[in-house]
């Protein structure tokens, strides 16, 4: 169901159309509209980021009429899709385009999705995001080197995603629902020496 010029040139029409469709569906099946849009983003793995960003913006508007049951049976699939496109856009040169807002759109969407979910989902979401960081075979965080610009960019964006999820939680809920393994994983972030990333890590705690 794709006319790329509609996504790019008249994204407001696309957004209003999907919001209307989503809002008229029964709450328990609204996740179908979200799943369709997520699948469509996946089908655009090799296209310019501006087009994917436009589709994600429409998806973001649909989240506004969603609720926790509207995300569907597999909550983590939403975040897995977002993380996959975020990492691929950095690691795979063929997916790179001129739209610098693509990364910011994904980070914002992580927060928007987390905000409509019950807080008890957030530790699992944060574990998932952490798994996309550059890790060694034993699961420890790989040491960032100044000449590894892609690793630094990826870590910076993923820390921002973690911050978005943490910010959407009630402080007491996050404190009580964090597992020991998640706390240990997140504590590794303090070993990162990049000043800009350190600032977000401090905010995360």
C-alpha cells in the first residue's frame, strides 16, 4: 500500500488517515494498524531515511490514540524494530541519506511508545536496548575507542533511548522493578569516557 510521494509530500494526509483508521478500531485490535506500519518500515530497509522517517512520524501519531493493549501481544517487537533501524542506519552505509532527523525521530518514538505502556514493561525494554550496544562475547560493554566513530554514535543514541524509557517511568516503579542483572548492565555505562554520553548517563540515574 505504498505511494512514496504521499509519505514524503503529504505526510499530514497519511498521518490523519491512519489516525482516523486507528481511532475507529476497537481498542483490543488497534495494534493491527501499528503492526502494519512497523512491517512497512521493515520493508523499506534499503531506502532513504527521509522516507522511513515519514512513515515513523505517521506511526508516532497513531501511538497517540493507542493504549497499552493496543500495542499488541509482543510489546518488545515494537522496540526491536526501532532499534534495528537505528543500528542499521549507522552501520550500513547503503541506508544512509541526507535526513539528519531520522535518529532523533527514533529516539523520540521510543519515549512515546514507552509512555503509553505500563511501567512494568520498562525494565524489559531497557534490557533490549542495552543488547544493541557494542558488546563483547561475554556480554560486557566494548571499550569505546576514539577512532570508532560509528560505535560512539550508536552508544550515544542508545543511551538517549534508555533515558527516554527511564523518563517515562515513575521513579519508584523503576527502582523496585529493576533486576540485579539490569542494574549491573547499566552500571557499565559509567566506564564510557565520552563527555556528551556521560552527561546523559548521569541523567539516566
